[in-house]
C-alpha cells in the first residue's frame, strides 16, 4: 500500500528536497506541498495525507499551531505529523508533542532515516530522535501525576512542574487530554489494563520498541504488538508518544525505570 506524504516548509529548496526524497522512494507518494502553516492545514483537509512533514518556523501559522489544528479536527485526525526542524530545542519538542505530533526529527537526518521515520509513523508507531527521547522521559518524570491539583481543562500541567507555559503551545490532544479531563488517576488507568498490559505500558514509556519488549518479556514480537495495540485502544491513545505521556502522567513510569 502506498503511503501518501505532504510536505510543509517555507523554504522552497528544502521543500523540494524533501519532496524529491519521498517521490523517489518506492511505496511513497507526494500528495501536497505547503509554504506556511495555514497552507499545511488546508493540504491536510484536501489531500488527507497519511504523513505530513511539518517545519516549525513558518509564516502565517507556525508548524506547532498548524499541527494542533490538524490533530484536533475530526476531518484530519487521521493525518500523522512528523515535525522537522533545524532547532533541537525543548520548547519545540514539547510544544509539538502537546499539539499531537507523532514524531520529531532534525533536518540533518539522513534521507534513509527520514524514509524509515515515515514508514514507522505510518504504521502507527511514534518516532523521536534519541537525544529528544532522553529529554522527553526526564521531563515527564518531573511532571505531576494525573489527579494532582494543577491541570487545567485545556491541557496538562506546565512541563517541569511549574506554572509557566510557553508561547505557541497548543493543548495536548487525544488520550492525554481526555484522560486528564476525566480525572483519570493511576488506579483507574491500571483498572483498565491487565497486569501484562501495565508491564508493557511501562516498557513503552522506557522507550522500548515492540521487538525489544518481546525480548525483554520473552514473548513473540506479534504478541508484543498485540499488547501495544490493546493499550492504544483501551487508553484511546493516538500512538506510542501518547502512551508515554499517559504512563508518566499517571505515575506508572519513572526516570530510570
């Protein structure tokens, strides 16, 4: 099955480069381009690509705000966004994930790694650059668990446990927001899951792939994949990024666990 891809970047040469890489890859097809965030939202609505490669710094509407509009709208909720930027900064990482992005890569990523990222995210996985994953886990480990006073109706508590929010941050969508809004605590999350699923959720939060989970638990890769699929369904999560968010926000995972 062909994976449809759209590219949003305000720099024409960069946009053409990404489109060229995608178009030259068997099994992938370019279905749209955008030069700013507003155009990215329009392309998501008209072309409904499987994957949208999204730059962060764009005119009219930045990539994080555009991602939030795309992932929160019913008509474009199936579009998975991979953020691509030259800036490895926390404010972009957390803003993008809170907006519902399924992946985050730096623009110096090798072409073959970009293609792998597209395929991984299209398959329902989540993908973050290793340096970003380490900071993400550390940051979530310091965020109050669900049910602790502080969350608002529009998103999770400010990252790092403070009251400060960052300009341009969009509310966290799907599982994490719905869980928080419903007042889901750790006991309620675990009440939805079997003991094995709780164990798998902790391993997902530790950054393990399905194959690594299978090796760790001495089960088949297919069984590991089934457990992750059950987690996504039971917790109403969009992808593995949101499973990580739920695990940390519910206090089921900790830094170094």
